[in-house]
C-alpha cells in the first residue's frame, strides 16, 4: 500500500523538484560558484556595511514586530477563549480581514492614514512622523499578523482543561500567579508557534517595507529586489538570497517544531465553556476593558482600509466617483499593455488556476504525511513546507534565470506555477490540520466494512476534511491575487494583475486611482474572509 501512496504523491513531488528546488539551486549557485566553489560574494555581502545593516535591520524589525503583535494579540485570545458577548462573531469575522488583504493595499492605507497629507495629519494639524520609518513597518506588520496570535492562542486556550485551574485556585493560586504558573505553560506552545509564524512573515515581508520603509529602512527582501532589478547585480542578489534562505529555514524549522507541540496540545477534547457577558456586566471594569479592546481592534483593522475607501470617493475635496472612472479610462492608465478589466481578469484567472494546482500538489502530500509513519517524515514535512520560508522575490529571480530559455517563459503558466509554489503550503497546512482532527476509528470502520484504502479516504476522510480544503483553497486564491514580488519579475505587460496595477498607479503618483482599484481588490478579497469564517477551520 505504501508503494501506491508513493505513486500518488510522486507527481506532487516531481512538481516541487521541477518548479521549486531546481530553480532555487540554480539561482543560489550564482552566489557560491564561479569557475568553481567560491565564498567571494558571500564575504563581500557580509563585509559590506550597508548589506550587513540591512540583514540586522531585517531581523530586528521582525523581532520587534513579533513582540508587538503578541502583545496586541494575547488580550484578544483571552477574551475570545473565555467570554461570550454581543458582537463576538462579527469581531471574529473582522479579525480575518488581514489574512486576505494584499500587502500593497495595506501599505497604501497606512500612507493615506498616517502620511504627511493623510487623515491623521489633517486631524492633529501636523505630520505624525510615522510613514517612511520603522514605526510604520511595525504597525503594518502588527495589522497583518496579530489575528494569527488571537486565533491560534484562543483555539488552544479554549482547550485548557478548566480542572487544572480549579485545583490551583483551591490551593490558593489567584490572578496573575494562576496565569503564570498554570495557564501560561499550557498555552505556551500556541504562543510560540504563532510568534514564530509571525516572525517568518515579517522577515520575508516585501510590500510593506518597500512602500512604508523608505530608503533608510530596507529589508533583505527589498535589497534583493533593488540589487537585481535596479542594479542588475545577479551574483550579489544571489548571495543575499542565500543568507535570507538560510536564516528563514532555521526560523521555519523552529515554527514546525512549535506547531508539532501545538497540535498535540490541541488534541485536548475538554472545551471550557465561555462565560456570558451581559449588557450589565459589560459596564463593569472587565467589561469596559473588553469593549475598549474590541474598539481598538476594529480601529486598527478598519482604519487603514477605511482610509483607502474614503480616498477613492474624494476628488478635488468633494465626493465623487471620478477616480473609478479614471481607473477604467486608458487616458489616465499607466499600466500599458492591458486595461483595468484585463488586470482584473488576469488576477481572477491566476487565482483560480493557483487554487486548482495548489490543491493537486498539497492534498496528496498532506494525506501521505498524516496517514503514514516512516523514517524521515519530519524532514519530508520540512522540505514540503520550505516554499513558505522562501522569498517570492528569490523565486521570481530563480524563474527568470532557470526558465528564460524555455517555451514556458513569457507565458501565463509561469506566473501560475510561481503562484502555486508560493501558495500551496497554505493548502498543505490547512488540509493537514483538518485530517489530524478526524478520529482514526472512522476510517477503520470504513475499512472493516469492505472499503479500500482510497475509497475510505474519498468517502470518509475527504468529506470530513472539506472545511480545511476550502480554507486552504481560499488562502491560495488570496495569496495569488495579493502576490507582487514574483509576479512583477515574471509578468509581461499583457499579464498585469490588479496588484501590479496598483503598484504602477502608485509609481505614477495616482493615489486616487490606486485607492479605487484597491477597493475593487478589497471586494474580491472580502468574499474569502466571509467563507473562511463560516467554515470555522484554522489553517495554521
């Protein structure tokens, strides 16, 4: 049976080898090979003060962003795990919004909100001094990632056996002592796993530091992009990519180890019953704290997005749909090669094609890893998840070098394949999470009734894991329509996407048109978070 299972995942593994590992090895070799092995380019990067500072800043901003994200997310995790209150489901739905919002749109929202001529500056009468600084990067990363902390930690917090806390209280533990000595150790796997995932995302972030960091606050991802695209220095770019990939692999390994501990704790079946917060109890000190935190969350999430909507409806200081007209007008269109409708069509086409291919690649690997026990399973899991720890810029760079002389280059399929490589880990992780929750005796019952291995999977396990598959597919779609780095390097003008179009509008200083197109992209993304919330599955 294992031979049949290996045969089933062989196409998926072949896809990864052909479209991830081979191109990555090819491009990374530029940094360590020139007429033989050499460390010249790596030494040059590490000895260069500018590049060295970029590496240090990338790590430090990721660490600071992670700390801020955890500090913001933990109170929310406590509230969602322990209390029921009016509007809880709505706030939980709003929490999902950052998952499916493109980074370039979020960056635009922060520019419109905190910029020198932004809404906050208009209210306080001066520049708040946030945009083009490390503060903007940290705020935007927290916007993106604190829902990860809330959802992961609250999911495990709900599974903390309340008897442990009751026994500790009977022995005299109260308040913070009870939390520090009993609750915190029990939820620590979720805190560490969410923190490591946040760190990886902040470490590999591209759109946010590119737009909000300015020239002074450059990350490795932006440095690779400018070194390759602007300076055409491929070997230095490859050396930077080697450093980035080496560090991100270490961080991803720590995340997977933390996720393993988190998954074991999540198997706890005793769910605590949330306390009901009535209107009268909301008037208490604790209720006031919950209300203020909920208001803070809504403002943190909706304010940047609201700024984009507001800007799209204002023209010459009056309410107007002029920016929407200009978006669809070739007279004001800086995209060249396609129209706005063409960009929307391309984004949807790439998104749906990415969902299809990501499912074909992620589903068999997820089933194989969850169904069979074998030596090297952890290694295979890590290798399968490696694209998540890889830079889209590096992947795009690798494709340019590896496929530039093949018929695949200059076609829409190279973009779809790049999107699939970037997005499929979300399908793999989401389906794996769903499969782990299925009780083994259900499959065993199907086998005892005469069903074969694959029939039991298709008739019993796959329907039960459908929620995870749907969530993974939505994440794959969202990752595709939000992708900028690899697409920018691979797409010819006729394959311009909505995200690239927004970037070009920003480059042409047409902020109103960028806002209008961002609202259209927001509407497409909003469908994703509504479905994710209704399925109730977690991808992490």
